[in-house]
């Protein structure tokens, strides 16, 4: 599997942003990538920084967006992981990943299951939690366990994808910090974000692909100074080893992933063999008092 990570900032308009993304997909294709992963909600600014009913209009072109990205996957002959604002019905919206096969057909979709609600990340205002569960998506490059951003903090989601045969875990992401946070706090946040995803790779013996946006995005309400998205997209192998780590600038990275290593690593570290499923019933509880 030769995967391209596309990490870039939002531009002045949707058309300009799409143009930038497509140019990077073209470059990735020319360099031999057969899987391209885009960042979370890549068509626009991270609108969840504020609660504004007008932002639901961003999903009005949803059907046209699907056709557009299908045509891009077909034009460049890549399996394409997109992240779109899905309008399902009046008043019902999802944060969803749509995966297109290299012939432009829809291979599958995933609706974000865990929805955050924090200052500057008001996603519960916009998104209904997903109802498709944790089902890997079969493609010509392999079985993809696609999850989205906040999902990356939950080991249960990664485990269920792995148990259903995912060959790689993929996380389109939009995460950053507030610039008035201390340097120590910023370092803790970024390190935790990286380490939790590496732990999913290790615990499940699977490669992990995480793609984050970059750049400063402002709060239209001016209640917050804005969010600086820190990038640092990365790929790690099934023992958590880094195969590539981006910086905080725009970057197109192409990385080869050897899916056969999953079998090798799971023979050495047989976590699935040694799981005591008979003792885990309490995991279904919210909390054990």
C-alpha cells in the first residue's frame, strides 16, 4: 500500500481550497500513491469553532460534493478517503468519511461515532452521532478501518475495527491548540494525541494513518482568538514505529506500508490470542461504582 497524506491549510474560498487539494492529489498520483487520505472536513474552515445555524448551509451541496470527489478519484486512479459534512435529512447532519474506489465508485462510508463538545469544538451543535457502527471498508488497496478525529481517543473503536478485519486504521483529523496555552500544555496535548494513536497500532498490530490540518483559523464570533491546527500528520507501523511524521507546514507525504507485517507482529505479540473476553462484560457499563 502506497499512501499519500495531504496536510494543508484552508484557503479563502471553497473553490480555492478544493483546487489546492486536487493539485496535491494529482501530485500524489504522479508519485505512485494508490491511497490518498484527506484531513477532517477538508472543504472548508473548521466551522465548529462557533455555534451558528447558518453553517448548516455548508452541507447544502453535499450531493454535488460526492459526485465531485468520485470524479477526482476516477481521474487520478486512486482510492480516496474524504471527510464531508453530510446532510442526511432536514435537521439531520453527520460528520462522515466517504471512501471512493479508483474507478470513482463509492466503496463505503463511516459516520463519526464520538462527537466532542469543547470550547472551539462545538460539534454536538452540528452532528448527530453515527449509526453505521465500526465496519471496515473494502477497497482495491485493502480493508480500511476509517474513524474520525475524536474517535481516535477511544480504544474500543480501534479494537472493534481490528476485530472486524481492518488492515489499517485511518483517522482524518482537525485538532489544534489555543495560542495562549503554555508551551508545556501544548506539548502535552500534541504528545497525548500522537501516543494514543500509536497505542492503537500496538494494541491491535495494525498500521495507523492520521492526517491533520494546519494553519491558524479564526473564530467569527471573536469569543476565541482562534485555533492553530498543528499538523503533525503521521503514519506508524504495527509496533507503533514511525514510518513518517509531518511538521506544522503544508505537506504531501507518500509512505509505503507493508500490510504483511501485521501477521509477523501478531505472531510475536499475540494480544488477540491472550484476550480474556470472558472477563470483559463490565466494559459495557458507563462506569463501575
